[in-house]
């Protein structure tokens, strides 16, 4: 179980301090698929970085299981939007997976089997000798997913992983991800600014307000069967509801930028 | 649109009118052949122009025509005179460049990684790097004499700072995302450093080394002119004292050809050994 309680995040700089998060609380159960949804600059990536252990909290607590999160941990793997820089471009597809197994100290005898299993899971087993630069954006992202899964974490933290992909590829990746999630049953925390993406994927959506002093304004349960059709009346109503929730924030963001 | 296209193609075939442009296209279709023949043409035109200008326009003593230069070069090549000078200069460059690169990479990695060391040493480095190898010749002669050591030192000096600055920049710019991703997978700090940060810096290091190689070629010549009794620079200086412009031009041409060959060899090695480190796929 991942839990953040009343966390604050303050960035200090020469120009003063910026309160990014101000009193965010959220509990994520094992095996749950939660989306953090909000406009750009709402602190959703900050929250994810705190869950990953990349950044310390300024106040409040972040825990995984019973232990406080103090740094990057092997049980929580982050998936980045820019797969090109997250992967090691000088290693082939297969070698990228092996890199993960090597640093995780998994016995060499198991490497071949694990590599095969996860490359097959994301449909890259026929490309194992290619280099990341030779793959499409969607394939690179699938490789990043396979590499993360290969070390068998309990939690997948995904920071807008499909935002840079074209719409068709993104829809395909949603299917791939849901398939994998249903098969392995791990917890997923997925950051996005795309309402449709959040609705098609999540069990729960945590809607965040624009910073400074971001908070979670609402947590929405989605009790609808997958795959979810955006044309479905219930889904469409949900979409409208979330849009209404986010719009005032966007207007406020615009006004603030204009005021400068 | 496609019908217009095919009809045009057919008419050209039928009439045979387009055979000349066709041949041109076929020739241009092999980029390597095209490039090579254009390079040959460029050199040929250059030499012809040089020959004509130095024979009819300029004083052939000041600018000897290429044919004279080649005539001078042949016995120098045959007797091994050039080869021995080239070898001497190349060994100097190689020793200075290798040690300078090695020291530059090691220091650069340290400065890129240890903030305190960087902040302490950077101001000194920033000042010292303006001392070109040429500026260091007089003191190098006093320190090391006119033997090999002073030349090694000067090439080392020129190489070290260029490689150092590039390496530091490369280590600095290793994507944070890549380091964090590796940390998540379970990599230790040492593993992140050795397996992620240093390889990420390779393109910067290679760029630095190429620039340093060019600079080594620039600085070995003045070093040998001012303080040596062998090498290409010495050949230049002796020929100048004896007013042998033909021999000066042979030496100059040798430097051109040598620089070109060494750069090609360097690139070939990089392509063969380091190719996988030289590609970027990041979106940012």
C-alpha cells in the first residue's frame, strides 16, 4: 500500500520559495490502477517523484507498506515519458533488459528466460538485437515497460508515458498496458493530463488543482468495465464532469500568465 | 496524377530523348562515386590553377608550381627523409595526445562528478586554458630542453584542457532521467556512474578528442620550429633558412595529407569501436 499523508513540497530558489504541494493525502491499495490527473504545473509529477523517492517531502509523510519512502527503491519503478533518455541508447533491446537484471543481481541463469518472457509480453522479441534509435517511439516505450517489469516491482509509477506518442499508438499502448496490468496485478500510479486517457485506464482518478499550493480536489471512482468506450453515455457524462472540474483551473492559469 | 507521370516516363523511353539526363541520373545515383569523382575534380582543378598561376602570374620562386614541388618531393620520399620526420612528429603527437586525453578524461570525470572539486579547480582551469601550447614553448624549453620531453609536454598541455572541458560537460549533461531510471532498477551509485554517466559522456569526450587532435597538429609545428632538431616543423624551419621554397611546400603538403589521414583513422576507430555510444534518441 502506498500512502501519502498531508504532504507539502516546497522548492527553494534564489527567487524565493515555491509551494508546489500543500497538504496532499492519498492512499493507493495494492493492485490498484490510479491516475493523477491535472493541468500542466499541478504538481502531479512532483507527487510521483516523491512516491518514487527521487525528491524528499518538505512536510507530511510518504510511506510504502509500513516503511517511509527515503529514496528510490527496487519495489517502485518509474517509467518516464522520454523513453529515449530513460533507456541506454548504446545497448540493444536485449542488453537494456540485461542491464536491469544485472544491477538487480538476478542470477545469470535466469536472464534468458526473463528476457524472453517480458519481450514477448510487449511484442518486442523479434527486435531484440535492435538499438533504441532503430525503434519507433511506441516500441521504445514498450521496451522501457518490459525493462521495468523484468525486475518485477510491486508498483509501477508512470509519468505521462504515452504523451509523446501519436493518438493511434497511444490507444494501442493503453490496451497493452491494461493487458499487462490485468495479468500481473501490480499497483499502477499513472500521471496524465489527458482526461480520456485517465478514464480509459484508471480504477480511481485523483484530480489535482493547478499550483502553487496544489491539492487533490477530488477522487473519482470509475466502476465501469474495461475496455471503456468514450461514446458510452456514462463515460461521456464522467468526461464532462471532470472537464468542468478542471476548466476553472485552466482559466485561472491563463489569467495568472496574462497578469505577468 | 499518376497517369501523367507514367505517360511521361513511357514517352521518354520511346523517343530515347532523355538518354543523356538518364546517364547523369545513373551516375548521381551512387553517392559514393559522385562524391569521390567531385573530390578528384576539385583537387585536379586546384592543382591546375596553382600550376598556371605560379608559372605565369606569380614569382615561381615564392610560390613554386606543383610539378616542381612534386619533383622535389620524390627524392625526399625515396630517401626516407620525409618518412623519418613524419614518424618523429607523429610519435610526439601520439604520446602527448594519448597522455593528455587520458588525464583530461580522468580529471573531467572527477570535475563533472565532484561538485566541490569542480568549484575549487574550475577558476584555475578557466585561466590556464588560455595559455596555448605555443605560448608555453619558451618555458617548456627551459624546463625540458629541446628533447622529446618538451614536445610531449606541449602536446599534452594543448590536449588536456580541451578534453577536460568536454568531458566535464558530458558528465554534467548525462540525462537525469537516465540516472533515475537506473536507480529505480536497483543500480548502486557506483554502477550509475560507471554504467550510465560515463557512457553518456562518450560523444562529448570523442568530440573533445577530435578537436584536441586538430590542435595537436597545429601546435607540434611551432614547437618543432622553435625548439627541435628533427620533425616536420624542423624541416620547415631549415628549408626556410636555406630559402628552399620547394622543400617548404613539400613539408606543408605533408602536414595537410597527414592531418587528413589521421582524422580519417580517428573517425574509423570511433565508428568501429564507439558507434553504439554516439547515437542519441532523447526527445528533449
